[in-house]
């Protein structure tokens, strides 16, 4: 996620999500009663014109449900009237803890339930805006159990005129195919008035969904910014690293970009708050989209290792923006150096490991994000010094290919072992070992001096005769095959 100083007003939004991210979904167990045909489940969803109630009907084929489970149990009071829907009339069902047990179901019967989408809730899960509601599928998509491997899950929406649905799920002749990750990882979704535009970047489809009234005459600016930001990823990867991304762009008051977040449930998604009176100047060197899109190019990391996931994203945001020509090389070094300075001052004296675990209580975000970015810089430079062409780029490219969409949450140790194995160098592991259990900020001054980064702000110069000046310019140089700004 992307953070700004002083953005505490939105903290509850991401805090709720962070605490819940990576929560497990429903277990899958072999089905009994399947007939040998491919088991299938179809969801039919409807939403009322006021966007207050969602109604769902879930129909199995060649599959017997034993339970329908809420994957976000803390929002259970939103789900109403679970019922067996059958030809002879509806039969009320009851929740037992976070699931509705289903004792028996006649052939052709379905399960129905309603979800209260209003009044507006606090935080991320349900938020009402201008003629739209941001409602994560985690709130309204109940998980059928069992779901034997190979079960085909599809969904369709029947909506009032002018109301549209936005979900990250791939299309299907029946509407959408619901991926298993919709039950196991947090996702985003919305209903209501929305503007939609699909653009292609680096071989991928970027599904741009602007909620409510959208951005009016400023819409092309926002689209170009998203395209430019997605193109920046092609200066690290071979094309854009995942085939499709849904970008939920949420208008907010003001003229700048606010909070952003990357989500994986049901398909790669970024959610970004954008000022409805956004200006070209504000978007000129705006980093939030590059940062969130970078997250989608790496695997999910364990939440205890947030210093690594945010560190890599923070470091590469500036590197990729310079490579793509969104910022000048000097500006990128100035931003990085400035971040290291802030990060080194904002710790609470905890070790990096503990600071990461306690980050949402201590608000030591700067220390955690920038310590991770500093370790990324140290590793990148060290690999390049040892003759590994492209430094960290190579292993990250391979990691995106194998694992960007994997459901597994990686640990820092696993990542270090991966990088060291791919590069044939013992760099990442020893670096992590040296800093993870220490309270002091990684030492960057010496490296920056060797790279030729001198002074700060307007006084900054990049010395061409520094010992590692060649490494420095190679790090920020556009990648052959990368797309322009
Ligand atoms: Zn982030």
C-alpha cells in the first residue's frame, strides 16, 4: 500500500484491510454425492437501485453443499435471511457461527441470502460514494463447501438501469468465472454508476473503472497517468507482469492522489483515491500507481515481513519512474535519499523485525518502508558490483514469472534464498541477517557516496567520476524493450 505522511485520516481503511489480509478461506474437501460430471456452482446477484441490498442465489450442479461460509466473519451481521430456495417454497436456514449448515438439498434447489450494503460502514469493506457503493466481494460472496478441485464457479449480475458491477474476475459466457482466490484473499468490488475504459499496456489489459461521476473532462489525464504508470513496470519485466488488472479509481475531493492499495482476491486489483479536480502537474511525477502495480508484480509476502514487500515496492517505484522518464535520475536519487533520511529518524528503537510487526500500533511506517528500501538498494548495488548484470532486476523478473499470482505468502527468508540462488551470490541472506534484528537503520551514506550522489535537493549533484558512477546510471537507465512515458 502507498502511504503519505499526515494521512492518518485514512488509516482505519488500510488498517482493517491489513489486519485481515492473508486470512485463510474455506477449506476444500472432496465432494460426496457428485455424479462424475464437472461440479459447478452459479451465483446470481442482484442489487436494488438505492444500492442498499444485494440479493444472492447460489445454485450447485452435480455437487452437494454442506455449508455456505462467510469468509469475513466480523461482517456476519450484514448477511440476512439465508434460505433454501426450492420449487415447493423457501425454507429459512440459520447461521451456526460463520457458516450456514445445509442438511439436505433436493436436486435443482439453491441457497438464497441477502446482504445489507447500507448504511455506510466505516473502513474499507463497504463505503458509499456518489451513486456508487464500494463493496468488497469478501462481504457478499459466501463460499460454498465443499468445493472439490475443478469445480466451475461462475457468477452473473442482474442490475437496475444505470447500475453496473465491477469485480476483478475474468469473463465467462455465463458472466464471470469466480476464481478460488476470491475466497482466500482479500479483493475489491463496486456497484453503481461507473465509467469504464480498457487499455492495453505491455501485453496486459488494464481495466480502468472510475466510480461515481468519474473524472469528467479530466478522465483522459487519469487514463494517461495509469497507462504511463503501468508502462513503467515494463522497465523491469518482460511486458506487464500479470495479464489483467482491475484499477478501481475512486474520486475524492481535492486535486491530488491519496491512498492506494493492491489486492489479489479474485484477480490482480489496485484501488486508488484520486482527487476529482486532479491537475496535470499533480500527476506529473505521481508515484502511487507505480507503487501499487509493483506490488502485483511480486508475490504476496507474509505480513510480518511487510518491511520487505513495502521496501521493494518503495525502492523500485523511484527506480522505475526514472527508467520510464516519469522523473529525472537526479530527482529519483533525491527522493530515495530523502526517504532514507526520514526512515532513519522515525523508528521507535525496536528491531526492524519487531517494528514491522508493531507498525500499525507505533505508526513507524517510514522506518519500516524505508529500511526495506535501503536494504533493496544495498543488495542491488552489491549484486551489480559483483558482476550480476541488472542486479536485483533478474531475480525479480523470474519471481514475477513463477509466483506473482501464487496464493502462497512468501517469507523474507524464502525471498533471500531465491535471490541468492538465482544470482549465485550470497548477498540477500547475509544482508537480511545483519539488519533484521537490529534497531539501527541500514547504512546507506557510504553506498550513495560511492555511487556519486552528493548533496540534497537543489544542491544535489551526481558525480560522473565517482567509483560506482557506472552502476548508478545503469540502475536508472531505461530498459531495452521498456515503453516510454
Ligand atoms: Zn505498498
